[in-house]
C-alpha cells in the first residue's frame, strides 16, 4: 500500500519477516493509510510503529502529533520483553549495586536455568536460547557487571569479581537447583560460579567459552570493540563474531554503540578486557576449575570461531560432551540456534 490508499478490513498491508517466518500483516479495520513510518527492508524492534491508518477527516497535524508522541514514548527493550513474556528485574547484589535480570518460564520449574552472556553483550544476547528453554523451565538471563544496564562498578574487573556478583544475584533470587549456561566470557564466569556452588549445580553448558585449553582470546577483537566510538568503527570487530558477516546489521551496531556510551561502561569494559588478555591469572585455571564440577557438562564450540578459537578437546576433563560445529563463528546460538538448543537441552 501507499500513503493515501483506502483499505478495508482484511486487506494485506505489508510482509513482515522475522528470523523464523514471514507473515502478511492485514488491516484490522478500514481506513486510509495516512503515514508510512517504516522503510521497506529496515530491521525494526518488536512493537515499533510501521504505519498510521486513520479516517480521511483526521487533520494531518493530529497524525504527525501521534507519530511524534509514539516515538518519544517507545521503549524497544520494554516492548520486546513484553512480547517475549520476559520479566525484567533489578537484582540487588550489595553496596548499592544491582544486576539486570530477564526472567521467563514456568514458576513451578524444578530447576532454574541461569544464562550468562559474553563480553560487550547484554541479556538479549541469548534471547533465542532463553525463548526455547523457557517453554519448559524457569530461565534467568543475567546481565553481567559492567554490561548493559547492570552496575558499572566491577571492582578490579577480575573473573573473581564478576563471579562473586553473579553468585550474589543467584542468592538474592533464592535459586537452588541450577543449570548454568554461559557464552564466551559468560562461560568462564559460569565455570567459576559452578566450582563455588558444588552440588547445587545440576548441569553446566558452555557455548564458545573463553579461556579453554588450546583456545586463545583475540586481542584484535577486544581492543577493536572497546576502542570503537562509532557504528562504523564497530563493524570490523563485530563481523569477527560471525561466520556469516551479513548478520551484522546497522541496527545491531547502533545498539552496541548506545550501550557502550552509558556512563561508566567504557571504563568497566576496559578493566574486564585487560584481565581477559592476561592480567588475571584466574583465567589460566579454567581447566582445573572445570575438573572440580561434578555435574554433567555440555560444550558447544565452532571451528570458525575467531574470538576464542576452538578448544583442544583432548585437554578437557573426561566426561565433557563436546559439540564442535562447522560453518559457525563465535555466535553459534545465533547462527545455529536449533542445534545449540538441542545440545543444551540434554542438561535439563
């Protein structure tokens, strides 16, 4: 349809494509297409304004005012969370600090799944995994210290600082029987947390975890990500995350820049980065920490991972069930979602 077209209830207005399906959006009432707000081909968050339909008698000024008021009030994260059935909480971890946590799934679940994202990301990073698992179990996506809208006070930014804060959030939430699932930096944090909690952990899932034997964290990526000031500066390091570079959209880059510009984010990420690149000896102890975990462990890794590399499977503790994917980069939970979820479901 075009601006000025009269449409009836049930008329087809636009095709909407998601990662899983393409649907036709039909008019839910009759009227005139007064404004088309969304450009064809643009990626928009759930709940965004696509177009305005109204009676021909409504003044143009009223239509323009509606568009302005909608866009001023629209919160993409809140709208996406509501659509996904995600409850956003601010969880106290002491000293006036808090971690942002997204919660979904049945409250009577016998096990709680805790998701921990990677460096520079936020709780949305594992949203596809969370959406699938939340159909049967309670899932808590925890935003790590220094990331997203969580506290930017990260202490020295060491692994022990990050894991202590995640442990504090788990205790504040009152979680008991746990399955921990971590991606990249979140994988290292998950191992550290699991080694502290012992029998309370019923399963450990690691998706391209940092600091695995045989792996090597990319300085090029970490430096490039932290130092980038604009979306175009971020494109090269972010493209390193994926096997398919086409998955790096302008909207993704814009959102990352927005998050990096939050007060305190740059300093916090720099501290965490420096520790990942060698200032923190705890990362060298990952193999021994992993051996201390008695729960079943599932590892997902990718041969084309340019961020942490593929681990040396021969140096992992006996009993780790490894899944090594072809044609996937550091984000297999995005590029190979169904396969990753299938592997992680064995822990539940």
